[in-house]
C-alpha cells in the first residue's frame, strides 16, 4: 500500500509546523522520517493517522483519499513513543483490544493471540499489567497490539527512544524482520541518525516543517543536499569555497570560511556544478580525514594542511578529533589504533580530493571514475 | 536547626487548624447520650428530613452524572468557541453564595418568569417541591463533579485514547472502555464531593423549596429549624447523623482508591 501526502500544511496557534509537504512512500517501503525535535515529524505521522486534521492538503493510502476518514477507518497501525498501552488492561487484553473492537470471536482471538504471544516471548507475561513490564516488553506489547489488527500501513513514532541500546537493537531487528516478511508499508519516526541509516529503505529529513531531502541512507550520507542535512547526519565540516580553477577531473577551491586567518586552497574532484569564480559550500567527511606527523608526500593527489589538535573525545573504537587550521575547526574521526598524537600537537591533515563534495544532493553526484578513485584511496 | 524550627512551626499551625475541625465535632458528640440520640430518631419529622435529604441528594448525584459527565468530557477533550466562558460559568455556582443561586432559581421557576409561567401552564410546579430541592442542590453541587471529572479526563494520557481510536474504536467505545476506567478515581471523588455538598446544602434549597416539615424539609434545614426553636437535642441528632455519613463515605472512598492498581 502506498502513502501519498499532497501539499500538507498545519499550523498550531499561528506557528507553521508543516509547510506544503509532499511525500510518496512506495508499497512495502520502510521509510524513515528523520529530524530534530520540534521539526514536525510527530505532527506528520499524526496527520497520516487522522489524529490531527491538516489545514490544507490531502492524505492518500493505496490511492484512496483518506483525508476525511477517522483514524479507525484508515487501516493504519500506530505505535507511540511512550507505547500508550492501556494501563488498566493486562498484556492479553491490550493486544486483544483491536480484535475485540472488530468483533472477532473470543475463540478466534485466543487462538490468534496464543500464536503471537508465543512467537514474541510474551506468553509468560500475558496476565501482567503494564506497570509490571520492562520497557522492551511494553514496546513489544504495543507493536503486537497494532500488528494483530493487520493494518495496511504501519506508523512508528520514535518507538525505541526510551529503550536501552541492547533492547533497541533487538526490537529493531525483530521489526525489520516482520516488515520484510509482511511487506508492510512502514513510516518510522526518529531523531537518531544511526537508527535511520540502519532501518530505512529511504530517509526523509524533516526540518522546520519542510522536507530537506529524501534519499536512500547511502545517498543521504554521501550526498547531503543542504548544510542542515550534512550536519544532522554527522558531517560537521562545512567549507565555504570559491572555485579558483577547473580541469577535466579536478577543481581547485579557495576556502574562505569566516574566522580563517588566511584562506587556503584545496584540490577537489570536479563536479558539473562547479563554475569558475562561483561560491559553493563543500562538505568534508570526518571519516575520510587522516592525520600525519610528517608532511610526507604519500600521494601527489592528496590535500595536506597543517593544523593543531585542540580536542579529542572518546567514541568507543574511534576518537573524534578537532583540528584547528588557521582558525577553522575541522573534525576528524580516527580509529584508535591509528591515533598516536597528543592534544595541542601540530599535525598534518591529509585527505583525498574526493573526500570533499558540494552540498547539492544527487544532482551533483560525483562522476563514476571519481568514486572509484575514492574507493581506492580508502584502502590507503 | 532551621529545619527543626521550620518543622515545629508547620506542626503547630497544622495542629491549630486540626483543632478547628475536631473541637466542634467533639462538642457535638459530647453534648448528648446514645439513649437520647436513639429517642430523637423516633420522631417522624426527623426521619422524614433524613429520607428527603437522601432521596434528593442521590437524585442530584444521578442527575450530575447524566448531565455533568458530558460537560466534563466536552471541556476536557474538545476545543470549541466559548469554551472559556462555559468553563467560567461552571465555576460560578462554587463561588456564588447559595442564597443568590436560590433566588435565581426561585425567579426562574416561579410565576414571575416566562419559563415559570410556561411550566405552571403545563401543571409543573417546582417551587416548594422535592424536584425543586433537586434543582437547587444540582445547581450548587453539580460543578464539583464536573470539575473533578474534567481533571481526571485531562489526566489520561492522550496517546492512550488516540491508540484506541487508531485500533478502530469509535469515540464512544474509547470513552466507555478507556477513558471512563482510567478516570474513575477522579469521577468517584467528584461524586463524593457532589453528594456531600448536596446533602449539606441549605441556602439555595431554603429559597426554592422552603422548609415545610415532612414535605420539603431536609436535614440541614431541620438542624437550623430545631436549633432556632431551642430543640437542641433534635438538632444535634441530625447533625451527628450527617457527620457520620460524610465521614464514612469519605473513608470508604479513600480506602478504595488505595486498593487501585498503580498506573490504573
């Protein structure tokens, strides 16, 4: 079942929360709505579910305009951030609620629930009340309560945000498994980019009520369209550049970020959008940066800039390192086994020309030969 | 040291307030004997006052549930123009002197208003009658149920009711199966307050129904009437009965709340 949103707008007390929003989710797709808190994600899901009436626009599910239908008639399943399981009912009655509303026979309900409860490991907990359950059990109950009603579309509003990492990974895996098996069109809301990349077939990045970019996780990460998207997916190195020169394969960019004591030049793979003399924003992936103690010419094509390490934070198997380059803070993610530097030590920041790319999304994707070149460099 | 002083002051002030509540009750209980009390309850006028009070206050409770719960639901769950005004109107009888309420009802239901004339022309006379008492008590006591139920409805997690709607339940089904069970403690509290307020109502009832012994005289009116005519024994007997009923019902309610499941 496909989901189509056409020109959806919604304001609360005069403040626009969704603005002329368009979205198409393909049948069987696992679509992730990613964005910061207050970006309009929950409102969007609420509009699709029929819990919030949009000011304008329409919602189509399986090409059927459901804009005027109440939530119960839309054949959607919605799982809330706080689970929203009924506190006065035990696990069994919670899961059976939707089936009883549909007036399915009690014998049928028992048989159906026996199968599902055994499959999800909730059989032993079926007579427990919500306050006696763990976070994971509550979320499983909420998910099961929705799935047993066999919805055509599944909406999940930050369902894992209150769970510990292990339970989150476990339930995520179960969820993906169920979604792949049933082919249920799913919209999953999260502010966690790692979760979005691991779950989504496609990701929509929502910011201030507008979709900034819709892409596959791979494309979104390597070709963010805007500075917001780049920063939100974890690429903090945004370089304001001016195209100094272009050749067939490469371009020379003059970096002019605010706060730079002296501008410097970088070699970048040539993109079709580069026009000599024009200003453009570039994005430099932190994981594509290497640090070196010597200014040794490892490869003639690599960019090398001298800077000083000003900060190092521990991220498990990597360090996030901030290097000051003439007043510009560049962030690098370095595997621990490759990091043998001290904070305030002078280092050479080394990266390949194709570690940088313009912020313009898929339309200015690197030519094929450039990406091949980049892959070769990654092995270096 | 400061904490000890603070706790001492708190305890002292609380003690003074508790004395204000307990001492009049002790005075009532110590000025009569059980045998004297038993004798008072043989009086048909006292029995009639007790019966009328219970009949009317229970009718008020029923009417408040039937008409008040929908108002509470509207105020808690819906947004509509004039909501603030409706909310303030509901609060008004709580702040207003009951005598003013009684006067208003007397004019409305009596022969001086078009509505009163209309009722009289159809043979409905609410003045100096038990239905008149119910109307007066409902006016004064009904808002307690509405306020308490509204707060209870609002306290229910909105996602829970929305989950019910998404699972296919109608608004009525959600109200019956989710909202009512989850708001029941607040509704019970409102019921107790409404019933107790109706039972103890004096001013509005006196204006609308008068104090006709054996016909429209309620317990509170009888207490006043007997006390004014110097029959303190009868007055105290009814007062003690009122206290015992109010105390017992509050105690039963509180113990019931304690037995509720956490989260429910």
